C-alpha cells in the first residue's frame, strides 16, 4: 500500500520533473534556433566568398581587355576628322563607365588595391558623405544628421566608408521619392556604444553605430532577404546595377564591422552599420608617428 504522504511526494516529484522537462525543451529549442542562425550565416558567408572569387576573376579579365581598348580608342580618335570625333567620345565614355564598373566589382570582391587605412573621425566621414549627397536630395526632401555622442576614431579607409554611406543615402533617397509626399525624410544617426566584440570577450569595447533611416517605400521580406546579393536590383534596366549594397557589405566586412537591414513594406527602412572604434591610444600613437 502507498500512503498519502508517499502520494504527495510522488505528485511533487512529478511536477518538478515536468518543470525540468519544459526547461530542457526550451533550452533545446533555443539551441536549435541558434544553430539555424549560425548555419544561415555560414551559408551566406560561403555564398559571398564564392561570388567574390568569381567576380574578381571576371573583373580582372575585364580590366585587361579595357587596358587594350581605351588607349586604342585614343589613337583611333587622333586619325578622325573633327566632325567624326563625337562618336569616339561616346565610345570613350562607355569604356570609362566599364572601367568604373570593374573597379566596383573588385572592391566588392575585396580585391581593391586602394584600401589604405588611417584613423579618421566618425563625424567627419558622415559629414563628407552627407555633403556629397545633399545636392541630390532636392528641396522637397529632408536629410538630417543627428550626432548623439562626441566623435570616435575609426581605423578605416575613409573613401570606402564614405562610398558605403553614399550608397545607403542614395538608396534612401530613391525609396522616399518612390513613396512620394508627405514622405521624404532621411535621417542619419551616429552614436558610440559599448559592447563585446564577441560574446566571450572579457572587455566592453566602443563601437560606432551609424543608422540611415528613411520613411520610403520599404521592402517586402523577399526583397530584404536579397538586398546584399550582387546584381540584385528592383530598379529596372539601366537605373540600378544592384552592386551598391553588395559592395557596401564587403567594405564593412573588411573593416571588421557589420551591416544590417530592417524594413517594413510601406513604412520605411533602417540600415545599421556597426564598426569597432579604434582605441584612443592607437589613434594618439598614430598621430604622433605622423608628425
Ligand atoms: N532604403 C531602401 N528602401 C527600399 N528598398 C531598398 C532600400 N535600399 C535598398 N533597397 C532595395 O535593395 C535593392 C538593392 O540595392 P543596391 O543599392 O544594392 O542596388 P540598386 O540601388 O538597385 O543599384 P545601384 O546601387 O547599383 O545603383 C534595391 O534595388 C532596392 O530594391
Ligand atoms: Mg543602390
């Protein structure tokens, strides 16, 4: 015979076992989700690596051919009578555009030769990019910059990071123009936040956060999932190459940073770039060496 005391004990044990089981199931579900995210990141990294290698190969051959075509065009132009020269201008213009495309492809593939780095103020980089884009925004659109903290130093190639921000700002402009009034707001927020470079890192390091938000047309989940793919564009033939964000992704990755996109169709988009700030000591030492 089992006494009441024994039944109570078994019931309590049963409750405890159920609690432990639920907890174990929850932990297992979280581990599976973590694993899925890691697998997804690995797949994305492998895909970008493969596309990068292919792209670099094509861009390299492309450049070789252009290095023959461009000087030849100049020589041929020299033989032409003046009234025929405009034809050659067109051809030279197209060749220069092709060369610019090859340069962009190399930069996407991480093979850009001009990736020299130095310490730069985060605010100066953002200022330079917004100054380049301001004339392309027009009076009816609003472009604002908010500096939430004082500037941090970034060890970077300033030209490349400006290129990333210009890509984001021009995409934002296209999105607000497509949405039409009363939309038309693009805001850049710059802040410095402390976080660990990796989960296991002992120290919190300063990171620069640059967010570019717009209240434009936004994206569907299908578009958002593909924005960093090279040659993915929704802008139609001749209007977009689909290399802006693929190149931006590669540049930010080369700077040990991250670029993420959040978007809601019909509401707008925010791109967030996080970059490790260079330590004040490294920046001071570099400044002393430069003097
Ligand atoms: N801020 C944004 N709002 C809505 N859609 C966007 C935004 N930024 C990017 N996209 C979508 O992502 C696609 C890819 O952008 P990406 O900058 O790589 O190429 P693109 O702008 O189409 O062409 P390119 O930059 O080469 O001229 C765009 O065609 C657009 O569909
Ligand atoms: Mg673009």
